C-alpha cells in the first residue's frame, strides 16, 4: 500500500523536471502512461465515495419491497408503461456523485496540464472548494434528465397518432445534445475560473459552439472507451471480475483526464486568456519589480562584469578595471 500513503517527513527525490512539463509539450498517451500511478490513485479516490453512492441507489431500489409497498406510480406511453419510481427515484442518489467529481476534476485538470499533483490532498481540497457549484450542477443535470427523458418518451409514443409530434421530438433531442455538450465544459470551467454558476453555463454554451471539433473528438474517444468496456469485456473469461477491476482501477479517471485534456485548452484560450488580457488593458502593465541579485547570478560575457553603482546595474569591462 505504499502508493496510497507516504511519509512526507523522509527526504525523497523530489519532483523531477520532466514531471512538471506542461501538457502542451507532451502527448495525450505519454502523459497518461508516465503518470499512470497518479491516475490509479485518482480513480481510487473517486471510486470509494462512488461505491457508497451506488450502494445507496440499491438501497433506495429495494426500500419499497422491505416497507411492504405494492403500488408504484406508472405512466403509460402507448402500449408501454413507465415505472416512475424505478426510473427516476432509484437513481436520485447519483446527484451526490457531483461531490467526489468536484475533487477528481481538480486533480485531472492538473495532471492533464502537466502540473505535479498530490492526489489525495488535492482531491480533498478540490471537494472542499468546489462541492457546492458541482452539487447544484448535479441537481440541474438530474432535473434535465427527468424532464428530457419524459418528454422524449411522450413525443415518441405520440408520433404514431400524429406525425407533427416529430417536431417537438427532434427539438428535445437537439436540446439534449446541446446540454450534454455544455457539460463537457462546465466541470472544467468551475475548477478553473472563479465566476458564478450562471456565467459558467453561459460561457459553456458559447464554447459548445466554438469548440465543436473538440466536442466530436471527446465523443469519439469516450465512445470508444465505453464501447470497449461494454462490448469487449463481457466476452472475456472472468467477465465480472475484469469489469470491476477496470472500473475500480482506471476507467473513470481516464475519462476525466480525457475531458480535462481536451477541453481545458479551449477554456484557457477563449475564457481565461481574454480575461487577463482585458484586465491588463484596463489596469495597465504591472510596475517593474526591483531586480535582485539572483536575477543576475552568473551573468558574465566576454571580459565584462556587472556591479551595482548608484542603485543601477552597470557593466565594467575588464579593460577599465
């Protein structure tokens, strides 16, 4: 368990120079393979509370049976019936996944940017600082899931009677796709900029259109990963065990790393950099700082040396000494 706990009182090798290179100078695969141990730690940090939340979903699902409930609210869509409790109430605890997700995204963003990360400490710090907007966003996402899925099923069952229902059906699908793509940016922006949640949604909607190629790239990568996990793993020997191990060890952290790697550069280019550029234009350039001796340590060219004279750094040639 040495990779889970370390004694920080003992001297170590420190942070190697290559480990703090920015993600712009390292490839997607190289960054992941070089920091694989960090991603395993991140996955464990995320999956521990996730396991508790999934257990809570199971408890909610079986609660009516233990309480002796025999009637569940049902809604008919044509010839099909929808159990509202099983479809919507059972998965209500999934909103709480927003809390560990807030800490995991902080770490994933740092790793994707090439910054060094103390996974467990920064995971806890990320949860402490970002749990509230993430939880609100989780509630919004779940409410949207309830309304969009209900509307989709209603209009889908109604097109058999009137083809005009295709219009609202297509509209619901388009809105759902746009909302899902905005969620590519919302978590990354929450942990990257200090703005109100409504501005996060506004900017994410703009970035959703500006970064359409990035959206497609992420959908393709995530789709391949999920398809491999769902389709390939079940035909292998020891299916359940392999699936559980992959889920516990790496799959969620790899998806979050991909999200941060793909979308943070868009947020940085179109949100963060323009903000600081505008701020610099309004406030003017920062005043020059007083030079220190360390700024000129080791400066020596040709036969010249540098000394302070009357508060200024001047060069004295060897010939003048």
